[in-house]
């Protein structure tokens, strides 16, 4: 599904442009800029699109797509979020003040531009995407939202599998301190997050900033919602967004593409041809202008598989998965590579050490998935060379036909720890004839409050993906305890055993198209 074309230029004359300060609270003004299309005036009001800047980005981030919107008849108002750069206030991480700012920006647009109060939309990348969803949940004047590389559930984004996503949090923190003024609340959050302290308070703090918390309000307000993210988004992973999409009852659209956080949108920010921004304009045209451009008649879930292939359209997220390949984990035996097979035996156990990286990992935020997006090279390991002392490995027989993985894989495994807490990471690989494994998906899992040497069942939801495994390749499941993407909780000298009791066999379920 290529990008859907937007409306043509509204007038031969170009839009006007100016920088403005928008007061949103006593002593707090936001730096902004506004494009007004030629021909718009009180007698001919224009639809308005509010575009909050991304985390640590100034308002000029959107200067190119905003002008393109203005050339097609929109008032495009971009602003630097509270606490960043020259905007006033402190960084609140999409807190109540940030949400209130959106309504004040809309008020300003209605009072100071020829904006049509009945045709207000929001569009943004990353931080701007989350603010757009929160704004639509709190201000019923917003009729359409395009949220690009945004979040729905901040808890799941930063704490998936009860595991801190330390690389992404550290990157956001450094960028925030370099370009803005973090609030004391944000600073305390970082301390608690990195030290695993005050977890209930941390979760409550994140829930306030999660659009998923307000999905009923968003549905009641009725804004049309377009969500577009990358499969490899290392800040806002896909699962939480897909779940949020399923809860929406408004006109909606969900897009996933190869890449990492915001990388699919970057070419469009520079004015290059870009499907995400083309579809954003078409979405706004349909729901703010009423243009019959067909975007609402396309299958609302549009995905582009990783590494190869064009777009695939589905009526719903659940339709990605047509069947499941269910494989049991078998005994590692003398080879230390256990079988993945429907009839693999039970009654075995294999133990690995902790706190040593086996070499299996999810990569580095931005860089790894950017390389995959443009060079078609995913994270790679030599499966035979993985050190079995710190990595448990299972491998399937060769696949008789191509297997198109679509959706969310699930792992169920019995774990016996030597400590009350710990972390492991599960990786699913596509393995060729030479034993080279290409990462299909992965997920971390952290536990607390367990009894040492007592087994428990762990259920792990791996990151949703779309990946084609060629015929003749194998699937490999690798479990280790260290990944630099995450903060692990394994005490020194601890170990983890993985087993498969006869009464509760261990298995992995792989979703297939």
C-alpha cells in the first residue's frame, strides 16, 4: 500500500509564515510557528492542524511537512513543548500541564488565525504523537489525530515484562537535560526507574501519561485516530500500540513498518517522498476536509514486513495471524541444543549462569534497527557458537516451506531460580544452513519475590513482528540473562534453570500468516 495522495495546493500564492509566542499559563509561553494558507480569512476559515514537537526538538522540526499542509489548505501550527529549548515551564513528560497546553494552543489558534473551530486536528512524531492522543482524549474539539511513532501505554513501553528499558530511558533523559529543564517530578522518576524503587508510584505516574488510560474518553470524543509506528521501535514497542488500537471504537488506522523510533518519518520531515506523511495528509484530508480519497475504505491495518515485501492490508490486528506453530522445548542433552518440536519430551532441566552476555541481544537503540531498515541486516549471531554455560538454546527441524511470522509469539517455560529475583531475555532466531541466526523477535522477563530453588511458570509475550523465514531454515529459541537494552536484576553468582514438567510442558507459539 503506497502512500495515499493528499489534496493539491490550495492557491498559486504561497502560505504566510510567522514565529509566535503562545501564553499557556502565568509566566509560561510556548515558542511556536504558524503557516496560514493563502486565501484563508474570517469569511473563509481553514482547518487547523496542531503539531507538538518531538522530545528535545524545537518547533522547526515540522517546518517542511507543516508548509506542505499549508499549501494544501491547512493552518499548520507547530510548537516546542513545555520545558524544552526556549519554551517556558519545565519538562512534565506529557503530564497534566502539557495536556492543558494543547487546549490553550487551540484557543490561541482560534483567536489569532482564521481557523475553523469545527475542523481541528493534531499530528506529531514521538512526544508529539503521544500528546496528540492525550489531547484528543481531553479536548473534544479535536476531530482527527495522526500519531507517528507514539505511545499508548507508557508503563508497557518503559517497563515491559517488569524490566526497565535502560538504553531508551537513558537516551531520553540525556536529551531532556541537554535541551530542557526537567521538573523535579521527572528527575525523581528517573531515580526510581533506574534503582527499581517506588515501583507502584512509578506505574501510577506513567499511567497518568498513557493515552490507554483515557481510551473511553477518546472513544466518547470521537476523533479519528491514525497510528503509525516501526516494528523495531526501541522506545515504544509495538505490542502496547496494537492493544490500544483494538480498544478504539472511533474511525481508526494502524500502520507498522520496518525501522526504529521515528526513523520511518524522518525522510518526510526533510520533504522527501514518504508513505507515513502522505497517509497522514490523506487521513487529515478525509476527517477534517471530508475529502473522499479512499483512505477510509482501505483495510485499516496496514503493515510492511521486515527485510522484504510490500504492504499487506488486514481488517483487524487479529487477522495478521491465521494459524500458530506450537513447538515444545525439549531436552538439551549432551549437545546442549534442545529440540523445538510439537512432540518434544518433558521431564528435563537445563541451567545457565547469569550476568554474562552470551552474544545474543536486541542491539543498540536507533542504530540496530536503522541498519536493518536501510541495509536489510537484522541483529545476527552464530547459534552454534553461543556459549551454552550462559545461554539455553533450542532449535527446530528445517522448515519445509516459507513461514511468514505475523503477530505476537508467546513463550511458556518453567524457571527455577537460585535467588528471589532475576531477569532473562528470550530471543527467536531465523537460522540458515551455516548456523547464522537473524533475530525475528525477543522480549525480556523480570521476576521478584520468588522462592529460591522453587520452580515457577513464566509466560513471556515477545514483541510483535512481521518476518518471513525462508524454507529450509530453522527456528531457534535462545534464552540468556544480559542485554544492554535492559536493566537486569540477577544477583551475583545466581543461576536460572529452565525445564519442562510433564504436567506443564514448556512451549513457544509462533504466529503465522
